[in-house]
């Protein structure tokens, strides 16, 4: 089963996603696909906080900041996976470590997400909803927003359940939340 969570930043998506993937896993291996590549101390603090919050939950952490389907080379595809987050994954794919920029990263990331969902038994995806404002942004930011929308639409299409989290409240648009 594949489940897609979207919603604003810091609104409870990750906590609900953790509960969901644990419910899906039963006794199967439980994996956390960590996509954030730290760039500064603030990022490292955020990662430490996320790791601490998962302590004792039984997750095996797979660091995979790009080429996300490759994490299955180090895991049992019959396990249950939590990918947090699509937002960071796309950023890593689009804005390269050498300062380069790949405007086509959205199509590649969407294909990788589709592959991961097809090959793994259960995947719970988490993405940030960044489309509600009417701000005018530079071309790089607009390209990123369009690419994230492509990834999110892809996940909404292929996932059995689609949920928007609004102020910690899940709103189910497709399927049933398996809790």
C-alpha cells in the first residue's frame, strides 16, 4: 500500500506518517528514507531532532538524498518505508552540490518515486504543500514549485491513499487512512 501525505510545514505530517507506516508494517522491516542532505548547522540540528524523535520506534534509517529508488539495494522491498521528504529530495536533485541547477529534475524525481512505489510493499511519502500563496518568485523557485507539483501529482495518482494534514488534522481525499 502507498500513502501520500501533504500539508504545510511543521503541522504534524511526519508524526502521522510514522504512525501510518508502523501500522502498515506489522512485523515486516521498517525503514526511514532520510532525504535531507545537511548544508549548515540548522540542518544538522533538525536532523538530530528527527532522529531523536524516532528513537526506539524500530526504524532502520536509509540516507538517500538523491536517486531514491536506489535505497532498495540496501533494504528488503517487502518491508515498509517512510520517505520524508519529497520536498528535500527534489531540492537535492535540482540544486546540485557544485552550484549547478537541473531544471529537469522534477521529471526524474517523479519517475524515481513511481519506481519506489512500484517495487516496495508499502511506502508512505511526505511532501510539503507550498502552493497556497500568490507570491511572485524568481525563475529557479518557480521551476522548483512546478517540479514539486509534478512529484505531488504523480504521488496522488499512484498512491492508494492521499491525505492533506491541516493543523495536525488529516483530511483524506482518496482511499482510507490505515490507522
